């Protein structure tokens, strides 16, 4: 049975599953759905057409499902969908989507969104992502699984962050960050492979070695255009899934890919 504090304000449209807890002075309004076991702490605000999965935790003063910060937004199709086991810490803000951007902001499962972070309209996040304090994402950004974003970093709209990548604090990201890499700076540059992160996630030594070989051809070969570097990787490096993913990520880039230091 749900536990709703008497001072919390919930609209008639809100749908709450079993074992949901809503703390004092929380405000939940609109077509909000809260999954089983989710906890909404005091003074948190959830608005609009927002779906939050099971076992999530929304900390005090977080603003979830607020209107997009987009001058073109005219109250059209707009939703936010959050998966299971995602934690949203104090003062973090997450906007719903916009009609011209697909209408939906989507956050996967097992993500940790630290205090003061901002996820703008129409962003698409995978699973097991960590946003450190104050990380800020422009609209339409995409983040793949297991990426880590350092504190006070700013990611330009439409940028993509690859899987298992690590972006250092106070970085300014204006181009796509490939999977499996370390990146830092303003503007961001690549510093190497995220070898330690890959080891922690049980990538084998042979897999890391193969990814690193591809990385060095792509980003450490002086004077080699990226298109030619991709050809070399396809001809010279074993086509394991991780290398294929890195190559496909680069080929699909629309903003260009961040390069070497």
C-alpha cells in the first residue's frame, strides 16, 4: 500500500503503484505514473506526462518532467519516460520532450543523476549512466550505456556520448565522444582509452587490446584523415563487436567526432 504524506499535493490524474512513498510537500501533477516501490522525497516536483519506473528515488527539490526550455514549445506532444532503479538527486532538473523533437525525453534504468544536473528536452539516455554534480545536457543529446560524465561538464545539444566513455569534470563537449574513451577539456579532446573502466566492467585483456589498436589507428595516427583511418581499422583490426560499435558510432556522427589532444 502506498504511503502518501498528508501535506503532499497530487492531482487526480496521477497513477501510483504499490509501495510508493511520497514525502511532505511534494507536488505531483499531470498524467504522472509512479512504478512499484518508487520513493518521492519531500519538496520534489513531478509534472506533465511523466512515467517513472519501479524502485526509483527522487530526492528533495528535484524537478522532473517540467516544460521544455525551448522557445518553440507550444504545449504539443510532450512526455518523459524514466526506467527502473534510477536515482535523481537534489535540485536536478529533467525536461519533457518537444513535438518537433519527437515528443519524448527518455532515461533508461539504473542511472545515477547527481545534484544540480540538467537533462534537456528530447534527450535519450541508456542504462547505468552516471552524471556527476552539475553535469548539463543540451536538447536532443544521446548517451549510451555505462558512460560517466564529470561534474560541471556541459554537453552541446545534439551531441552523442558513447558507451563506457569517461568525460572529466568541467569539460565542454561540442562534438560526439566515441565509445570506450577518456575525454576532457574545453573544448573536449581525447586522452586515450578508458582502460581502467573497461577492466572494471570485466572486458577481457584481448578485447581491450583490440579496442586500443583500433583507437590508436583512428585517433593517434598523425596526418591520417578519419575516413582513411576507418578503412585501416576495417582491414587491419579484428572485427569484434566493440570495434564494430566504435566504427558505426563514428560513421553515424552528424556533429563530427572529438579527436586527439
